[in-house]
C-alpha cells in the first residue's frame, strides 16, 4: 500500500507522545513493505526532505508568514500541508491518507475530497478530555475541529477502550466506525545509556539516594503537582528519596515555586528537557517512574519507562487503567489523591523484590502486547476496510439529530461508515 500521513510533529521534533507513536507506526509499516510518506512541520537544522528508517519525510515551512496567534499558525500550517500534499498526490497514486489529530484536519479534508482518496484518522486525545470539559471559545473551536476530522474520516482509530468511550460520548462517533489499536514501544530504543552510570548519576542524585522519576510535559493534566504534594510524606518515611522531574511546559515555573513553598529544597531536581540517552539512563537508574496524570488517553510514557527497566506507578485513569495492572506489571493509585500516590511510592521504594517482579512482568508484556509489528498489521487491516469506498459509492440515510448533537449545533455523524464522499 502507498500511504500518506499527516502529522504536526515527527522526530526529532518531539513535543509529546504523538511524534514517537507516528514515527514508530510509519517505520513499522515501511518495514512490512508498504510505502509511507509523511508530511509534517519544519524545525531548525532539519532537511526539508529525508528518509527515516524507510519512511520519506517532508517538512513544510510553518514560520512564514508569521502568525498573529496559535490558532492562525495552525491554519497557515495547513495551507503548507495542502500544497505539499497536492504535489505528492499529483506525482503518484496513494491508497489512503492517515491524519493524526486536529492540527492537520483542514488539510486532510481538502486532500481527501480533491483527490477522492479514503481518509483514516487517529485521535490521540481530545480537547474535552484534556480540560475536563470545554470552558472557552478556543477549546470549543479545537473540539469542533476534532469532531470535523472524525466526521470526514471513514475510519477512526483510537488507542484505548477509554478513548473509544470518550469519542462515542462527546462526538457521537458510530460504533462501527471506531477501531481500537494500542500504541506500542520499541524496547531497543531504550537500550542506549550513558557510560559509567554510577558516576553519571551523581549529577542528579547522591549515591545513597533513591531516584523517583517523572518524565513528560509540565501541564496540569499530567499531575506533576500531585507528585510534589506527595513528596513530604514520602521523605518522612524514605528520607533517601530524590525526586527528578524531567521535561518542561507551561507549568514549569509554577512547579518550581510549589517545590520551594513545600520546603523540598535539594530533594527535587528539575532536569528540564532531556535527550533520549539521558532519558534512557534515568529510567535505568530510577527506583520508581511515576506518572500521576489526571487525563491519559493511552499513556505511552508508562510503556517507555517499562522498556527502560523502571518499575512504574501511574494514576488509575484512562488508558493507564488498561496498560498498567496493580501489583501485576506496576502499581496504580487513586487519581488526584496525593496521599494514595505517596503510599505507593513508599511501598515500591521499601520492597525491592516487588519492584523487580513488576519490572520483569512489564518487560514480558511489552513483547507480547505492544510490539509495533503486531500493531502495524492491525492498522493495515483497518486501512483495507476503507479501500472499497473508492470504488463503491455508499448510500446512507441521515441520522436524526440527537439531543447531544443539537447541543453541538447539530454536529452529529450522518453515517456510520463515512463522512461524506
């Protein structure tokens, strides 16, 4: 198959888990013999066109013309996506378009209709879920773009049963239009670590300290503030604990202030953005990798920590509840409850036998459940379900507007099978 993917981020430009998920999927598809082209955004010092593990990557200029705000930047970015898409689609015949999240929705819709190519989308998260509702015009606009993408797509892929239920609830996506395919992880990508780890770890913790690690964005939904709130109780029982918080984001300075106000001082180290080798090394050294999210559609970061050899503690929300099972391959705590989080950290730091057993079981399940070759095969099966649409017109009846649809201004899916060829 010849596949055109649209994504706003792709390594080495990585903002969140989406970039790595798209890269791993596209490379796994290429390894199966499929031809994959990716259109994504530009970044300094990156080639506009390159091959990455068998995938042809095209990067478009997102910096000109200079936008007035974030939303305009997204829409201008889509003009560049459309331009490059037209160039590729007029040079060769593609079987389908695979769009990832709302930031590429306008380009996906235009290219689908202009070239009469089936459109598949993956919804990695929703604005409604990230914010526990829609509270301003920007959030409502983004949510409408998300709905638009699900409507225009013949098939909607999501990463967990939790996300399936969320898309059914907020967008009324028909059940037979949704496919659940989990994300995966390449364990080999987490094998490279810094040489002489015992010496290297001194920049983060003293030899006798136990590293409690967080890696990820510093935003409210990730719950880093809960980890800091749990730290005093943990330190009261395990004074040798050291909290290493990697990453950055809008809440970064606020989290630093919180640590200062809690009197945590030298017991919390804000590492900032870390490269892959540093991330791998920290996972290898961590006594516990903690992800206290308030919202998590899948939780790829937990699988990455497992691949790095760290025992994990996660909140019992969203996709985490499907990938991490308490006392089987990790520990879970009551979401939003800092006391519950502290108890689980204390337990893991105090019971090395338990920690080792959890890590061993997690490593086993990565191979059995989250191998990208299996995930790519399931994705291809989902693709193939869309291909007859190019040859056989679909007749459909308009669904009667539901109460939920009327609340969204009549935004309901017209068909269980497509979004209007």
